[in-house]
C-alpha cells in the first residue's frame, strides 16, 4: 500500500485514481487553482464534471489550499497538470515535495532552449525543483490510455518509465489491476519523447475528415483512410527518428509508447478535431484564436515546440534538412497558417 | 509507356488500372474463370459491380479464354488474384508469361512447408512457374491502399518492392500520378512479410466493437480504443520480429509496409468484421462455416498459415516459445475455437 497524492484533478489524473484506490492505496486528489469547480463537485456529489463519472468514495478530494496537508507524508506525488502547467507544477512541488518521495509525471510534451535543444518534461520539472530534484525519485506513465476508458475499467496497457527499476517495480505493483496492465522501462527519455511525438502526428489524424467534408464527400462511397495511414506511417518513422536522436531506444517506436499510443490518439479528441478544421481549409490562426479558443491542444503545443526546435537544430547543422518533413509541414500549418498540402515526395526518406 | 496485362479482375487489380491507364500505359484487365460476371459488366457498361465504379474506357477487358492474347507482348503481367488463387495463378503464368516480362504481384500472404518454413507468395508463384521463373523479373506492391480509394483518386502512398532496382524504377515511373505516390525498395522479403503480418493483426481490430456490442455498450460513453491500441502496438512488435526473422529489414515495420498498412487494414473490411463476431462471442468455426461462409478472409488465412508454422517452428526450437504471443492467441481462436481472452501479460516481451 502506498500513499499517493495527485496534483491536478483533470481527467487523466482522476482516471488514475481508480486502479490506485481499488488496489488499496490511499489516494488524495488535489485540484490546482484552476480545478475548484471539479473539487467542489467531487466533494459535494462525487461526480467529476468533465469525466462525467463518479469518483471512488475512498479518494479524498482537496482544494489547492490544502495541498501541503495532502502531500505531506505521501510516498508518491503525481504531477497531473497538462503541459502548459509544468513550470507552475515544478515550482509548487519545489516547496511541497520532500526528499524520498517519488514524482510520477503524466504530462506529455517537450520544451526547448533558445538554441533548439529539446528537453523532456520531467527534466523541466526537475529544473524548477532546485536541489530537491536529486532527492526525489522520478517516473512517468506513457502508453495508449484514454482517461474515461481507464476509469470505466476498459483493458488498458501502459508503460511506467523512470530512472530506477526498483521504484518502477514498486509503482507498477501499486497500480496493476486486472484491467490496468503495466510494463516498466528505464528508457525514460525514449518513452517521454515518444509520448510527445505521437501527439504531434495525431493532429494530422483529423485532416482527411475535414477534406472530405469540405469537398461535400463526408458520406462518399470511399473515404480517405489511405491518406491517414500514410501520414501514420511517416509519423511512426519520424517518432522513431526523434526518439533515437534524443538518446532513447528506437524500439520504443514499435510498442505501447510509440505506435500504440499514436493509434489511440489518432482515434479522436481535441487535437484531431483541430486537424479536421485544418483539413476543411480553416487557417490555423483562426482555429487557435476563434474556433477553438481557450481549448487545450497538447498536440499543437508540441508541434509549436518541436517544429521550431527542428528549424533551429537544422540551422545549427544538428538535424539534416530533409529529416522530419511531416513535423515541418505541420509546423508550417500551425505557426505560419500554411494551407494543408502534405509534401508526400519528401516522406519515407524521399520518393525514389 | 508500358503494356500492362492484369490477371484477375478483383477490386484491387481493377483499382490499379486507374493510375496505370491515366499515365498512358496500355492496360488489359483479364478476368479469371471466377470473374466472368465482372468482365461481362465492364464490357457491357464499364461498371465494375463490386467496386461500384466505372472502369476507364481505355482499359480493355478480357475473359480468361482470351488471356493468351492479352498477355502476349506485355511488358508487365500483374498477378491480381487473391491468396487462395496463387497456386492457380502460378500454373497459368507458367504457360502464359514469356521471358523478359515483369511479374507484378499484389497478393498478400505466406505459405508454409510441412516443417513450418515460411515462404512469401512471390516465391510460391515462382515455384509453380518452373524454369520460366528465373527468366522473368519479379516485383510486388505493398502499403496502405484501399482499392476504392485509389480508384477515386484519393492520395495513396505505396511501396513497389522487388529484386532489381532498375525494374522498380521503370514500374514506379509507369504508375506514379499526382495521387498515387510510389516508393521503391529492394527489401522484397521484408515488405512481403509485413504485408502478410498486418492482415493478421487487423483481424483483432474488430474485437473491441464486438465486445462492446455483446455487453450492450455499443453506444457507451467510453469505447475501447485503449484495447485496440495495445493490440496494435503488440501487432507492430510481432510484425517487426517476423520481418527480421524472415531476413527483411526491421525498418519496414515503422513505414508504409508496416504500421501504415496495418493502420488502414484495421479501419475496416471483411477481416475486421470477422473479428467483430469473435468479440461478440461467436466461436470462429461458426463464423467461418455459417456467418461469413464463402467470404474471402485473407487475414484469417494468414493466421492459419503463420500460426500453424509458428507452432512447428517452436517445436523445432527455431522460434522461442514466448515469442509471437498475439499471433498464437489469434491462431487459437481461429483454429481451435478458443474464446477471446488476450494474454496481456505475455505481450511486449512479458509484463515486467
């Protein structure tokens, strides 16, 4: 039995309380300052208003004001905020966490230095935590997992990745149930990079539907799966290339943390919806500022970061100019309002 | 300009006549003895009754009785029959083809010797062609391509694989259009094995829908994408392992001929439909003999062949007993009416 404190009450963080508490762990769910309505709702009726499910009675829900109390003495502190809150979460954990605790991250993404050097998010968190960073253990969860599916006990397979095998074993044991299947890996970098990259390509999963809609062919006899499949294939290639570039094991690409996660992310969600608008011809600046204003788009955020970094890394001669043609095309769409026109001939190492 | 004779008038063989004839090649479509109705229809109205589209006016349609006339003098003879007709096609080509022609295969699958040794289908065709086999050139088309999508000019990316680069270059040039994007590869074995394996895993793409239906949850708030994504990930792993085992380049797995093709095949079709029945609890023998009697299931055929071969290769000590847990589970379902119960803990190298 572990004492687990979860910082952030979003859908994924909350979904993970299900296997955790059912396994006999003691689980606290702490809303950030943005989660007050969620915590109010759970405290009053147990209902998570976004997940639209009842949270297990045994999960204690706290407002952020009570975070210190909830985190004190915990074995595991989960950082459950989204990628936009990582810097904030690091600053909070710097004062709330204590040596010996395990920080378990579920946020996907990367950040880049001015020169384009990319960092996985646990590294970013670490940086914000100062001296404490080396006194806690680090781990993260990746793999194909839709929050609501996990919460209603659908079979879900994930990878707990981190730096120390014994910590991963302890976490896996705490979380494993008959529906939550957990593998472990010390390829921390490889899995985190895979988790970021799959979000990038999932954005493209919406293009075909938008193009068909625009052409008045939403119900046509033949859809555009060939298009999405080719994009998926090139996505897998570039994911693998980036995992390798960042020092991870290329095998990540053909597993849960690679194409498995990319598959589930391509099946739906906000990112795919944003991609559908792109397919229908809406300039991305309009999607960002009007159509989907205020909606968190983790995939787009990843394209912004990685796309810009790749441009800089190319200028520095670290990345070849013909590499990552799909990331570059997506970045052009997202950053420069480029119309959708995939550079097929550049894919798969160049048409030849 | 090439003279292309297509043996078999199924949907995929017919779809490939579109880019071929639009590019100025001379194309003949020859029905097998099973395709008489299709050829009658094309000759009378240009309509392909299964594809439900008009075949280009410039494609000449022939009944099998006129095959010799259509194939004589052709540069390329496409073997467009399905995997069940490969032996037959090889025997026909042995008398119909002539030295110097290129045999272009579009059939996916493998065959096995009594001891479990697996062979790609072009090898099987070769064997049936006797001395002529070494006097013709060999190539095949793989990658995510739904026949109807290609025929209506949806962007489609494929790989022409074969033994000689100059032959592949010639074929690619003949087929490339602004919607049909062609790459080439001399990793013939790797791509053919990938094309067979993706059919195997696509069968599993239907399980989740069937399970939800059986549970009365077809319209539930949360579906089962996590389940299919995990299966997809393990499928990609086993595809890569088999490509490597057969002597192909493992890179095939993360490209068009691997996960790209697996993605499109998982999106629908007869194989996935058969998998849906399995998910709903129907014993496979009933699906094979009653529910889908007479319907060609290439994925199931591949499971039969590869699953049985893996058992034999394991007995011979050539394959480790813990390898290919998903293929083994699918084979159990298909060959022994095993109920659907995926061995999650054996996936991804074993839960650890």
